C-alpha cells in the first residue's frame, strides 16, 4: 500500500516549528505518512518534502504584497494542483491565512479535507 501524503503549508518560522511538531507526532503513530508542502528547515528536518520554501510567503506590507501578488497566486495554484493531483486525504494550513484560506477553499471544492492551525483562528467550511 502506498504511503498516505498529507499536504501542509507554513509561512513563517513559528509555523515551521509548529508544523515540525505535528509531523513528529503523526510519525510516532504512523511512520509511513508522507508530508509535502511549503516548509522551512524544521519541517524539512522532521521529514517534510519541500515543494517550495516558506520564504516565498514572507512578504509584508501592502506594496511588497502587491509586487509579489502574481507569483504568490501562481504558487497557490501550483500547490493546489499538486495536492489535487495526488488526492491528498487532508491538508493542514499552519499560519499564513491570506495564502492558506484561499488554498483551503479550492481544496475543499476538490473534496480534500482541510485543517487550520497556528496563529490564526481555525476556519471551518461547509
């Protein structure tokens, strides 16, 4: 049986640490689970396959966000395409709500379950 893949995105150092803790906890119960997504060094050390480094989401302020908006939207489309293509059973958004909540909406339309954790309130969709 192929390993189950869990999609995960963290957008800053605190989310990277939280994501790494989650990966380690899941792996204690299910060592065969694969994690893939936007991650930093701690999540990578815990075993997450990096589809893009979390620094790609590290933009602050209106003018910087606007300058990077096309690249951020393309990245979100790419991550959604990969998660939908792999039919991941669940996606975990760890912080980065401006990026993750839109991604979660798209994944939910594709019948992928989502969970939010980190520095923003959990978002539950229909």
